[in-house]
C-alpha cells in the first residue's frame, strides 16, 4: 500500500466545510495546472469550468445517489505564477458528509504531485486547513 503525498481532509478535525491547501512548485503555472487537472480527472472528477488561472472540478458519488443520498465534492484550483515558481491554492467544497470525495481528491492531487516530481520540479504542500471565508 502506498502513502498519498496529499492526505484526505477531515471536516471534523478542521472544523470547516471549506478545506484548503497550498501547493508550491518550481513548475510553470500552465504545466502545474495541466498536471493537476489530469490528476483529478484520473480520480473521477469532471472539470466543469476552466480559466487561465485555474479550474473547478466536481466529483459525484453515484453510489450515494442510488442510496438516496447525494455526496458531491467540488475542487476550486487557482494558480499564481511568481518569480520562483507557482503557488496553487486548492479549496474543497464538499456537499454532505461523505468520505469518497476527499479521498478521491487526495488521490488525484497526489498523482499530480508525483507527476511534477517525475518531471524534475520541486513541489511542497501545506496541510489542509480551514479556508478563509469572504
């Protein structure tokens, strides 16, 4: 069993329904976003909105729908290019209490982190934290 580079979040531990983490990488923003998008797509997320600075992806746990529930997880991904690389903010927006969305998000983000490292880029990630609310 492998350990994910990015762990799943726990809403109870964060005391927030809007978990957020920051990835810092030496990769250009366009490449970082492309690899992050590919990673979350591989984890069953659907990209619903794409912008030059990021994207929004959604995962629906169809098993929960069949069981008369509705667990959906949305990821908002925003990248800012800087002189030393790129800072990417990932904010999760889970709807309902479900574990599959956060686990799938962690897997997709971990896949992207590994892809960046394989390409020779440095990558670091903060732990999940409660997002600031506007």
